[in-house]
């Protein structure tokens, strides 16, 4: 480690001659300087880390990945090669990167980068975010903020103490689709927003992949599915009703299907798809979800998540024979809801209902209805129709995904906004702040408390109690 740190310090001693501090430069008029770009250290180079940093490859004059932490050797090498990261700034763990950063701050007075992108597993978010906030980094954190309420409040305090830019992976806010709807809401053209109905169709094989066999299948190792899948749905609903805030929430849901009692009789004692007599008739067959696409040359999501490196027939077969993705969905150790509804009352008397359901052919293409005093908006994340009651006009909007990526362009929209915010040191360019992020997460935790305890939850009291508990634990 000492040799690695010495190399790191030498690299930054060379670079410090080009810039005396690590904060982005602005011209006299307050606009970003043409000679500066935002440098980012990426912690976690998997699916989400790759998605966000596509922006750095597309716009190398605005954003550059200069350091990474990734334990998987093939994934690490591919990512480092793709972004041309100096080997002295390639680390296996976030702790190694953090230690190297502390060393360079102590010896040359400079951080390794302007910002960190946190794309590790959810339960690590709080520890990593607090550590790098303490070192003065701007932070972009993948959703959810954290997997328990106390950790969310801890991040909130750390970011406020650091006084740095904070971005949250609520990418739905940043797609052209959502931005256009937000503009219409804020304009008041349809009157007052009174009610929202939103459905999140997770997708039958997506749910099986991520929430039955995958990293988000267990509350103990991750969190409940409303948080890990739908926290940005609740965030977007809260955003659209702002400045009104949630005051009451109720929720119902269960693990209805993906359990052993639903296993087909024809499957017998088989625990893996490759040994199951009922596999050909099962929509959740691992062969259908992973092997068949690979045989046809498809190595994108979800196949790419199964192995370290490029997927092929051999390593995917091995993964299905030995790992969790080859298990029967009725024999997996999952315990999160596969269907859930949430009802929210806001401080101005408006209401919202949200449904998350696994059993759909659509994959995450939300179905939304917004009801105003003088009109309505009906959309599906690709197009939306505005019905104006006063003008008796109907217009279909087809927002273009400016910049590509997933979530209707939301991934690129978020990283673009984050880079803009860091360059200008203006949190407002992200359209949110850490306090608002915490508020929407509190609503999700309150909804789960309602589902679990069978009560209507007072959101204001829920937040007050949570903050008092945190204060007592951190005296």
C-alpha cells in the first residue's frame, strides 16, 4: 500500500502544477471556465457506474473519470481501460481509494477528484458517502440514499456539514419526459394539481432477476422493495406536488407469488432451472432469461450482471449451475413484496396513489395520470397526452431522449445536471437538495411502516420521531 500511495502522491504532485486546488474554476461572469472539467472518482464500476459515466466518454471536455474502486478484476480492467484511468488511481476497494485520498490531501493539499460517484451496493451507501463528504468531495449517490432511516439522516447531516453538492440517483426527475411534465405543472396552465395515479410495472423477468434471485431479494441484505425499486417514484410524486408535503400515508402489499407454496407440482424437488422438468413452461426459467439471449448474441442487461467480464455460453452456464441466478424462483431466499400499493395525502389536501407490481410485460414503463382542476395528463414514460378542459384541446407530446441512456434519458440528464452544479457550485441546478431527498425517503419508510403495522402513518410525526431517535443515538 505504501508504494501505491507514493505513486499516487507523485502523480498529484505533477498535476498540482496545473491547478492549485480541486474546485472547478469559473470565469469572471460566473460561467464554467473553458479550461476546466469535472473530475470524478467512481466507486463501483458495475451497471449503474457504467451508465452514469457514459457521459464522460460522450463529453470529455466537461467530465473525466480519474480514479476508480472496483473489486472484480475483469470489470475493473475494462472500466479503467475504457476511461484511460492511470493505474496509480485504480483501487480494489473504496477504503483503499479513501486512504489514498487522505494521503494526498495531507501531503499536497489536493483531493483525488472534484466528486465521487457512489454506485456500490445499497447497504454501503451511508458509510461511503459520509467518508468522502468528510474529505470535501461533491457526491452523486445512486438510489436509494441508504437502506435504513438512521443512515439516511446521517448522510443528510454529513452533506450539510460538508457544504458540498449532492446528487441523488432519482433519475426519473431528469428525463425530458418528466421535465416537460414538470414545466406544465409549474406553469399552472391546467390549474391546480389535485391527484396523481402512478403504476410501476416492474416486469415479470426483471423482478425475478433483481428481487427474487438478485441483490435486492432480501430485506436483511438490502432493503424492502418499495425502497430499492420505487423510491424515485415516490420522490417524483413529491416533486410534482411541491411545495405541498406528505402528511399521511397508508400502504398494503405482500410477497404474493414468488414463494415455495406457488411452485408448480411438475417441478417436483428441482431447485435449479437446468434440472427442472417444468422449466419449458415456466416464464421465470433462467434458461429463457439468460441462456437463450446469450445464444442469440445478446450480452446486455440482465445477462451482463451475472459474470465478471464478457458473458458467453460457458460462463453464463457456470453461473446458472453454481450461483443464485440459476435457482428456481420458488426456491430462492427472497422475502420482499412483489406487489404493493401506497396512498398519500398532501398538506394542501391533494392525493396520490402508487402501485408497484411485478407481473407485467412492460419493463419499468410507468403509467401516469395527473388530474388538475382544469385538465389532465396521461402518460407512459415515452409519450404523454395533455387534455385542456378550458380550451377543449388535446395534444400528444413526444419528448426526445436527449443523450440516450436508460430511464428515458434520465441517467444522462442527472449526470449532466450534476456536472453543471459542480462546475458552478450551484445545488439548485439539480432541482433538489439533500433535505428534499431525505423527505421523500422518509415518505417511503413511512409507507413501509404502514404496510408492516397495518396503520395510517402521520408523516410529520414519523419524521419528528425519526430525527429525535437519531439525535439520542448521536449525542
